[in-house]
């Protein structure tokens, strides 16, 4: 197909659960083509106000297929978009486009996942509340359209509890795809045996499982010291409003975009980002108590004792 093609497999998510490392390793496999990470085409919730990035988010099927135009005919093509598992539209749309697709998901202990997700949302300007407990407690107000960041992306992504409804998320796919077309990995297993998890994915998508691909860990969690400063620095590169666009026009004349981006990243590393502080143990216990029904449901759905594995039998 000259204009590209619909992928053969989809790495659905979750984010902050090893998907970037898995993407990096898959991208180095000679029989696999994954193109750019995160086209997000089937996660329609992310289209309206997506984070600006090279190429933008594809809006049409032809634009989407063009993401994979570089694949050789014999290569297996994959879409690595970690928010497809969270999206309420993606399962139906993927099934319509590619009903025989292979699907891979990675599940992480919910409370630690949400803590990492909160830090990522701060980094990406989705979240403005730097206190994890307060961000979680704001969910009811945000569902009513209150206390939402003025310039934030993806307001629905701030409904944190929606991200860890694992059984419900998997059911959206299993209701449309054969169970043998789904591979569900547990993050703990992935961390304990990175190479073994990679080989299970390679077997599942039908490519050689014995290439020499070193295990990788990328996209570590970071702490955003100042969401306000982080947003200010972003607006220098991605301006919003007439005044900001005028400033950008002047900066563009003096400083090319690659140099501005390097300056932004260097400044953020020095002034904005730092090593993440450990979460408050008392609140994490409280949060796990709240999330225990979701872990029980996921355990029953998968036929595996996630309650014991993740320590929810102690809360």
C-alpha cells in the first residue's frame, strides 16, 4: 500500500508502565516497524486539544496510515499509543479498522501508577496541582467542570480513577476481539524479567524472538518543582494568544527552533525538574483501600491473584 497501512498490532498501554522501553526495543527489531510513537489516532479524546508535536496527531485514516509508510512489505507494523487502553472510543474504532489486530496491554499496581501519571501530567502541562493528594481529591470537582487547569490539555485525563478501571478497559477489547488476540502483561513481571517479557511479545506478534536486543529502561519519572514555571517556559516554545505569538515571531528570527528547544530542555532540567519525592505512605495506603475493588475485579478478570501480588490483601 503506497500510502502506508493499518498496523498489525497495537500496544495499548498503560503509560508509565514500561511502554516506552518496549517501544524502543521493538523499534530495533529488523522484522518490526513501529514508526513514531503515539499517533493516538483512535483515542479521539486526545484530538481536540493535543499537545503540539512534530507532525501533529493524524486526523484522517490516510494521515494515520502515512505514519507507517516507511514499513517494508515483510515487516510487522505496530502502533504504540499507551492511552488506547484508557480511551473509551479506541477499542471500537480499532476493531472497525483492523478486526484481526493483535493487542498488548501492560498493567501496573494502580496507586503507584497514578502517582507516576500525576508527575507525568505535571510535566506535560495536563495537570496544574502539584500535590498528589489534592489532585486526586479534585476529581469530583473536575467532573463538574471546576478546578480544571486554564491551559491544560485533555481535561478528562484528570479523572484519575478512570485510568485504573482495568477490568472495564480490557472488557472493551475482549468484547470485540478474540481473547487469543490479546496479551496482558503485568508490570511487575516485566520489570523482573525484561527480556522474557519482550520475547513473549515477539512470539505473540509472530516475529523472531531471538534477535540481540538489549533490555532498556527509558522515560523515568521526574518531579516538577514548579508547574507555573514549567508552563511559562512552554509558552516560549508553544505560544498561545496574540502577544505570545508575537514574542515567538521575534524569537524565531533570532533563534532557530532546534536551539530554542535545547535551551528550553536545559532550563527545565536545571530549574523545573528534579528527582521525584516518595509519595506519602499514609495517603498511598488510603488510596489503595479505595482502589481495592478495581484490583479484585482485575484479578477475577485475568484469573490471577493481583490482590496478593500488589499487597492489596493488607489494606
